C-alpha cells in the first residue's frame, strides 16, 4: 500500500471554482455516431395529445401512449455491436470534464459477454446491464472512473453510476474513484475494487449497494464511504468514516481506530428499480421486494424477489415534454420513465397514485421554473423515485422535492416510499435558489442514497446568490436514511422533526462561503448544526455521522458543534466525528457540548463514540 498524505489540506481539498464545461465546448454526438435505443416501433409523439393542445382544440386530451423509443441518448449494445469501444470513448470525450454541461447518457448492455472493453465514465453517464442478474451481462474489462481531467483529484467526480454488471477487470482490479452522487449498485466484480484515483490523490465518495466484490476493496485516500447489503472479499483501510450495514466480509466494528462502523444488518431496505430485457427482448422494469434485517446481495440464487412491469405501463418521457403532459400520464395510471436530458417544469409533477414508479435514466434532470416545486408525492403507499437530479431554478422555490403533504399520517410500513439515487443541486450549473431542498412528510419513507448539495463552485455561487437555508427536513415518523449526503446549506443541513427516525451514514460539509461569524449566528449558538434533531423528539438513532468545516472566506469562524439533539434516553448516536479542514474554521464540540474541539491545521477528527 503506498503512503497517502492526510486528505483535506486547503490546497487540494477545497473544490476550486471551475469554468462550467458545456456540451457546446466539445463535439456533440450525432445519430451517425451512436445507436439509439428503440423499445418498440416508434409511437406517435405526445405533443398533439398534451392537455394544452387539447384545450386549444376545445377537446379532452388524447390518451398518451405507453412504451416507445428511449431516445438518442440511450445507447443499447449487444455482443455483436460493432465498434463498442469507439462509441464509449466518444461519450467519454464529451462528458469527461462537462461538470455543469447539459449532456446526459445511459449506456445499456444486453445480456451476453463483452471482451476487451474499458468503459470510462464522465459526468451524467450511467452504465448498466440489462439482465435480471448482474451475471447475465459480463464485461471482460473495466468500468473506470479516474481523475485525469482534474489533475488526479477525484473530489469532483460527481453524477455517474454503474449498475447490474459483472466485471472481470483486465488488471484484476477495477478503478472507481468517485465523489458524491456516484452509486455502484448491483455489481459483481471478479477481482478487486480500487476507490482512489491512479495517483492516489484526494477522493471524497461514495456508495456501494447490493454488490459482490470477490477481492479486496481499497479505499486508500477516500475520506468516507458507505457500503450496504453487499459481500466483499476484504477491506483495506479507512481514513475518517467507513460505514457498513448488512455487508458480508465487512471489517469488525472499531470506530474510531480504525474508523469502521459496522452493523450486521440493514433494518429495512428495498433495492432500486432497474430496466431489463425479457426473453423476447422487450424492455421491462424490475421492482425489487422489501427486505427487513437485510444482509448480502439480493441476486445470485435464481430469480430475485420482486415484481416487474412492461415498458408499455410507462410513459417514456423525452426532454421538452411539459409538466402538464407528465401529470396527464400519471393521471392515466402510467408510470414515468425519464430518458436522459433536461426537463423544465412550470408546475409540480404530482405523484398521487400508490405504487407509482418514477425512474430516470442517465441523470435525467428536472428544473423547476418560476419558483415551483419540482415533484410532490401524495400520502400513498409504495411510490418509488429513483435515478434523477433536481436542479433549482433562478426563482426561489419554497421546496424542490416533497415526499408527502404536510401533516401526512398514514402507516406505510408494509409498502414504504423509496427515494434512491435522487439528487438535488442548488447552483453550480447557474443561479439557483430554494428555501428547503427536500421535505419528507410521509411515514416510513426510505431515503437510500441522496446527495443534496448547495454548490460551492461553478456558476451562480455565493452566500446569497444560491441561497438555500435547509437541505433535508424530515417531518414524518419512522423515516430511515441509508447513505445521506447533505452539504453547504446556509442554516441546518438536516433538520429532523419526526419520531423514531434512523440514519445510517451521514456526510456533510458546512457552507464554505459564510462571510463572517454573524452570518451563521443561530441566536446564542455559534452556527447551525449540520444535523439537528428537534427538541420534541423522544426516539432517534444514528450511526456513522460526520461533519466537516472549511470556512475559507473567514477562517476565524467558530462552529459550536456539528450535531444537536435532545438529551433524552431514546435519542442515541454512535460514531460521530467533526473535522476542521486545514484549520479553516473550528468546531468547539462534536454533539451539543460533548466532544473535544478541533484545533490547528492538523485536519484530525474529533470523535464521540456514543451519545448520550
């Protein structure tokens, strides 16, 4: 193992302001360069059947079709497809450094064996197999994320994903050097997995679920990581915060030295829906079943537990479609499949029917215009939201994503809402504002891997320019978060008001750009906690939570604590840490008045193993 310097020093940990790379800055892929997916013979376009068009004709809207073409940015390969590597390389050249561009791509591989490929993934690129099991689609080669575009620094390798593939790495080890919003799901690696860039520079990820890595997982410089319901050969090291739940082969509990937080099982989980092809070659969406006390992968022993839907039950949305049309499709009883691209919404998308699936491909992005909320879910059972990005618009939205209406009270324990790989961004790609990013009102909701980010670099960034006071607000009871990443909000990053909430793994940075101490003053308290449990909560529990500060505008700022919670027997935390990155600001305590202060420029965590 090479020596790796402690990550987090100012020169390299800070995410520097980058010029936004747009799709116009690189060659745009044309129809001649790629093969678009077609799930069925092309159906009539939805435009003529939109509510607005019908109103103009004085008629009721025409029924919208289900199924149809997946569009030019979904590339579907089979083992006989010529020049696969060239097509993968063309997408990568366009997306490698397009951090705030508009390009979106899904690379889908039909079952079979593929030889000699190296699929390098850039921004807003998803790669996935189309079998019911990862082992149905084998790549003898690699699915690679590295950091050459950013000088060997992987802390900005956001927004890309790999799912449902078996890999036989060319060198024996696959490289997946990512930061936030880059899930590695339902993967089978016949070898090792390296989570650091090739030069072992800084890295700030990450998330693995429902995966089997036969060899060693080497985090090296990764600062934090969460692995859920998986199986690994071994785990090499830890930097600050490595969390495991339901992982066969996970290292034993040992926080803070080494910094491993290990739960034998995950209390409740339900894997993300995924696209696959049936025996006749048609597309379907598989809906994995809920598990309690989960451990290990869901696949590998016959057909996985769950149900499936044909693509004809989905409205296949394309960029440019209106929110009114999406709502009409939902009202008809269709589910939504959002193909890759950017969708502007002039009103909320309303999910009112139990069991509705909204599945995005290739980081499909919803932008609410004129201050609306992008998506609202009713107080109903079994909604599944997965695989899309909500990007705030320039007019302030009160909320961006609402899971349940205010005051929701129904019991959804048998069939909860799941929010998986749904990411929220305020600023970065341009001016954006929101008072609260994500509100969870429905009981028993499972938030499984989200990154809710007020941008610290890019376009439209500044203490008031991309103002966003609250990241995630949880009002519903019995909510479970597995893999919660929330960063840089002007006030509370997470505010938890519901009873019996649980969080397994939390990663946070306080807002870099606070202009002075007064700007973050919270009454008599110095700063807003990264994670606050309301004073009226009597039962709450969290495992493996970390908060970091990097007050680079005013390094003299003092944050009283990273975590705030009532001092009652039912509120419990395990394995907490706070870190001052290079001494840019300091914490006085970890949780409430407990825990030693950070000090100096050493970037060494202050920890609390158990609270109270």
